[in-house]
């Protein structure tokens, strides 16, 4: 891997972290990128999550933007929206934003050992 280039398995690493987010908790793209040692790659975390629609074991609905907004909601099927998936886990969403975001925030750098 050259300097400034993400490892080839970056998407898989993103999926591994997302699989660890507990039900009823949320994190953001930047927190995952920081945990993976690529602090400036939040957007690429989002790209990875846009590609996991056929992976039911990756709870991408638990990843929101830094303000708790459901910015990735357009990538979820209409029969099970991002908002519906979060609400099924007890997360309150109003106006496309997670309520009590700070209380529900799961930071992999704190919750997981590096």
C-alpha cells in the first residue's frame, strides 16, 4: 500500500466494523474511518456502505452522518427503509435525524480495542 492509498480490503474492513455496532446504537462515517486509520476517508466509508445492499449481515442503517442525519437513506429499499430499521431497534428518528444522537453514539475507537 502506498502512502495516501487505502488498502484493497478497506471496504471489507468497513463492513467488519459495521457488523459490530450494537442494535439501538448508531455511529458515523468519520468514526469508522478514524478507527480504520484513515481519518479523511469518511466519504469512502459511505461509498462502501452504498455497495452493501445485498449483505443482510451488515447493518448499514446504523451509520449516519456526523449530525445524526440519515444521509444514506436513499440507498435502502423502500420495503425496509433506513428509518424503519432504526425505529425497529428503538431509535427515534424525526425529520430524517436520529434523536438523542450523542447518547446513542457508538464510537469504535472507544468501544473496540485497537
